[in-house]
C-alpha cells in the first residue's frame, strides 16, 4: 500500500512527453519523416493528432531529431490557409539550452513568428533525451474572440510542420523549410499525413508573382535581339 502511494505521489514528477506511433491510421493521424520511418529508429520528425471532443480540443504529439545541436530547439505546427509561412496560427514546443521546456502559441506575420502565450493550451510537456525533442500538448479548438487562434474544428487548414534552433532563448529560423501537408486536414481524420513542398513565404511568392512577367519580357527581348542580329 505504501509503495502504491509512493508511486502515485511520484507520477506527476516523472511526466514524460513519450511519443508513440501506436494507433497511427486507426486511432490517430500521423505524419512521419522520412515517410514510413520507425519511431526512435530513423524518424527525424513525427507528428500525430487525435480529436479530443470531450475537451473541445485536439491532442498533439511531436518528435524532432535535433542531432548535431546541443539538443535545444523548437518543433512547431502551424495552421495555414495556404502552404506558406505568414498569417498562420502556430503552436511551438520549445526547449532552450538551460531552461525548462515550454509550449506556447504563436502567430506568423510574413516570415516573422511572434510568441503569443499559453491561452488555449493544456497538458504541455517538452522533453529532450539524446537530442530527441519530444512534445505533447492539447490545443483547444478555438478561443472566443481570438481571431489569431484559428478554429481548427470548424475550418480545415494545411499543417506546416517544422523544427529549428533557439538562439538566446528565442526560436529562430528553421534549418530547412518546414513541410506543408498536401491537403487541408480534418481534425477527425485518422489518415496518414503526406507532406508536399512548402511554398516560400507569402511575401516571397508575391514578389515572384510580380517579377515573373518582367522576367519573361526580358527573356523575350533578349531572344528577339539575338534573332535579329545573329
Ligand atoms: C511553408 C512553410 C514555411 C516557410 C516556407 C518559411 C520560410 C521562412 C523564411 C524564408 C524565413 C526567413 C525570414 C527572414 O530571414 O527574413 C523564416 C523565418 C522563420 N520561420 Fe518560417 N517558414 C515556414 C513555416 C514556419 C512555421 C510553421 C514556423 C513555426 C512553427 C516558422 C518559424 C519561423 C521562425 C521562428 C523564423 C525566424 C524569424 C523570426 O524570428 O520570427 N516558419 N521562415
């Protein structure tokens, strides 16, 4: 009896963010990178989510291999209307080098990512073991009156999934472009999440869109000059 009480008393202390791929495809939706990888063997990134209707929320798990770093860093998921960074409602799991891990919301404006706090989040746990960052948290569907905390139940979004460093306590640019889910995701789905090429930022895309006709005109003019004079 005494030992049972001791175990119960210790439980909150040993809370782990242990991520599991049990139930992928049947009880939860999973994203694995590289595709088909095995957790704790060759996955460099993993994300899963499952609807938690009782709490009007969604339970998330993430794992990011931070090998080659001091183990600090962030792993994040952004909910996006397009496949670009900018105007995304984000959740970041962060583990600065010498501080406790933390889970926070953020909102991106262009390619700037601003942390916004912990409203709408619960059960956040971040751990790093052997440079593997693991995280679990529960995100409410929505927050009344907070338009930057997207309602992921009534609207489907692309998921932008990435990882990057923490520099002087602040999450900074991802080493690689985060991946974007190939379709907008329904939070009740259990299907595997496929990743497609993420677009560059909205601002960059706009610049490319503005530049394109000019670039085409220059190429056309060069072609014309060469055809006339050579
Ligand atoms: C389609 C996916 C994304 C693309 C193509 C993208 C692209 C970029 C680019 C080009 C920058 C550099 C900005 C500069 O130096 O001016 C940047 C910065 C950054 N991105 Fe992304 N991004 C994407 C998604 C995300 C997501 C989902 C997050 C968070 C979970 C994120 C977090 C950051 C952070 C923290 C920075 C550093 C800028 C800052 O301090 O705010 N990005 N991104």
